[in-house]
């Protein structure tokens, strides 16, 4: 059963067809990858799913319901969280605060409660604090809890971004090039983390990646995008040998040999 | 950490400290007012300081904490001033006016909040500089609207208010406003406000309903400016459209950026320093008016975050948020990765206190 289903999704920016008639499925509980050369439209796909852009055509079904037209915050509440290719932490706020903000939509107390700061307010805030701290602990970031997020080492910033996304309790986690700028050891640790996430939280993961190594080691299904079009889908091994994929990555003529 | 700072922290860590300080402040204000410990001129300066604190803190919510740029706060002040004055002069019986004064202030504040809502609704739909343009326009619209309303005096202004604003009242409303802002900031909506400042797109993609947050923050800010307007009108007892022009708005901006963005303590400092300094510089005559814009330019270049710049006095942070380190320690006891690498210092949720 597909948790996420894109049906003929298109997006045009003026004269540029960024995504063209894209149809693909992300099965529940699995790790699916979206790869493609620079400028293929991968991040645009994520922006369409999360409501940052509105598709010019097609439907995006999450758990059977159409997401098109919903504001990003509403889509997050349905259970989709994401990270960004260029880290977008709240750099001036502490690591803890970054994770606490992710609980925004789950807060139930009203104006009366925050005005008086009485017992219902404090109990709910205490629960948010405990949950946030637990996410930091799970990701090995507890010692940075009260440090500004921008002062964390690069790899830890990437992990904090994933922790923050997980704090919204998503069913589907979109990771946009999580290994960008990491050294081989860090990539190894990240792969470990992603496997652990999937196993421990039953979260479906859809990831954009540039590093073949990571995709090959992690994902069951890989989709390849080039100039906004899906050119191949299959297991990592199938995709790696696909002539159109080789052509897209290495240039015309490479696929024929 | 200095010894004085440690003592302050220790003092405000006790639950009974705040009520004690606030009662003391109110009592002092009442004694000064009742027994004339300060002359009327000095009392008036203190009242201006208080009114400016409310204005500064309210604009700081939008410009400092939320990182937007509203420039026409005098418009909301004008709405609060005129509405509350009309009520106390035309609606209330003369003898009952002092008793009903808080009601008039609240209605004025509500009216300003409604105007804030009307402005916020369209202007937050788009991003960036739009808010600055809309608030600037609003300032001009409100000013010319009043100039053209003969029923409320038009360009000649409106008078007849009793001097209902007294030092104890000002202290009371300053405390209430700061308390309201503090509780707003250190709660869920306040976290949303900070998230919008840091990265609006990321906030939205973490489930923060940015439109709701902005509306709340803007309406709260406008209402408090309206409250300050009402207090102002009943100190000076004579208001004209010129009292609420763009120069007044600029002054509020200067106080925000002087004291420090994203800081209640900064708002108090900025408003106090600016108001007192301007009184000292009275001998400069008309040239005094050139100070605000010049100061704004220099501040933006030399120290864009102001004196306090995103920092806060411990006293302005709610107790639960102040001892985060201890609370986390309690949560993390017996787990790995604790204690943290750094030494245990005083840290607020938004960074070092």
C-alpha cells in the first residue's frame, strides 16, 4: 500500500517545466530514494509534496487524501516532515528550542492557560520539554540542548534537523540530501541513523540523494529524475545499469556502450 | 558572572520575589503621587517613560521578536488616544470618569487591536517589506482621517480630558503590559514568533501556523500601543493629529533599536534612556527633533541589535524557563550524555541570559 502517491504531478515556472507528469509511489514502511543530476527537479518535488509550491497539474495523495492546495503547516499535521538541502535550523535559538517549536501544532492549551501559566499550562509545557529533550538524547545531542543551534558542528546540525523533523511525529519523513557535505565516516553514521529511525519509529522515508553509495546501501526502490521527468525506477542495481540513467549522469553516448 | 548578577538571580529564584517587587513599585508610585515626593514635572517625565516602555515593548514584539518591520506604530497610539478620550469626555459623567478610566483605556486598546487586525490581515499575506509600506500608509491614513473629522476637532485637535493618568496607573499598566508580553513570548505562540524571525519557511514546515502567530502578535502589539495612546492622551490632556505623525513612530522605532531587539529588558532600557535624554536636550530646541532619525541611522550601522540585543534580564524570564538547565538535568539523570560539556551557567531558552 502506497503511503504517498504522486499522480501526473507537474510544475511549471514560467517557461521552465521543472517537474513534468511525475507519477510515483512511496510504499509505507520502506526507504525510497529520488536521485538525479543537478537541476533535475528533485527538491521541487519535495516542495510540491510539502505545499511550498502548488503543482500546476496532477494530484498528490497521502494516505489516500489529496494534499494539493493545503498550506504547509496543515500538511505537516497530516504527518509529513522534511529536512532541507541547505540546513535551515533556527540558528539563533538553542537546540532544545528548535525541537520544542516542532511541537507547535500539538499544543492544546488556549489563551487562558498561557496568560495564567497555571497548572494545565505547566503540565503541557513540561511534557513538551521532556519529549524534546528525549529527541535530543536519542540523536546524541543532549549536551548541546542549551547551545545555539548555529554553533553546533556541521554533522550535528544535520542530525538536529532530523531530530526536529521527527519531533512532529511524522509518518513520512522527507530527507533532502542528508549526506551533503559529509565525510565517508559521517555518511556511514548517517546511514546507521536512518536505518535505526525506520526500525524504531515505523517511519516511511523518502530521500533525495546525490551520493550513490548511500542510496545503494539503504534503499529498496530508487526513482531517477532528469529534467523533471521520471526516466527510471527500480532496485538500486537495476537503476545503476539503466541506459537512460547512465546517459543522464554521464552524457549522451555513455548509455549505448 | 558578577556578584550583583548572582544576587539578582538568587533573589528572583524565590517565588515570593516578584509580587514583593511589584507591590513595592506600585506603593512607591502611589506615595510619590499622594505626597508629592517628586515635583509634577518629574512625575510627568516618569509617566512618559512608562508610556514609552509600553510602546517600545509592543513594537519590539513585531520588529524584534518576530523580525518583521512595522513602522507606523503611532497610528495605533492615535486610535487608542482618540477613542479613550472620546469616551472619558463625551460618554462618562465628569465625576465618574476617574473610576471608569480603566474601562476607557481598555476600549481604546481594543479599538487599536481591531485596526491592527484590519491591517495585519492583508499585509501578512505577502512577505517582506510589504508590512513596512502598509504600516507607513496606515500612519498617514489615520492622521489625515482625524484631520478631516471635524466632530473630533479635526486638525485643531481634541481637548477636555481630565488628567486621569497618574503615576500609579502608569506603573500598573506598564507591569500588566510587560507581564502579558512575557507570558505570550514564553509560550507556544511566542515560540512561533521566534521561529518566524529565524526562518519562516522552516517554521511553516514544522507545523507552525505562521498566519495565526502573526495575527496574534500583531493584534497584541497594536492593542498595547492603543493602551499607551490612551494613557498619553490623559497626561497631556490635548491631542492633535500631529501628536501621532511619522516622527512619533520613528521615536518608537529608535527606542526599540536603542534598547535592543527581542528583549523586554531592552525595551525598558531603550524607552528610559531615550525619554530622559531627550528631556536633558531640551535646550537644543527644534534641533532636538533631528536626534531621533540620526540616532536610528547610527544605531542601524553601529549596533543593529541595540544595548540588550536579544539578551534578557533573568527577572524578565518566567521561572520555569529560567531554570531549564536544572529541569533538563532532572530529566536526563541516569542517562548518558549528561552533564553537559559546558559549565553550569545561567541560560535562557533563547540563548545566554
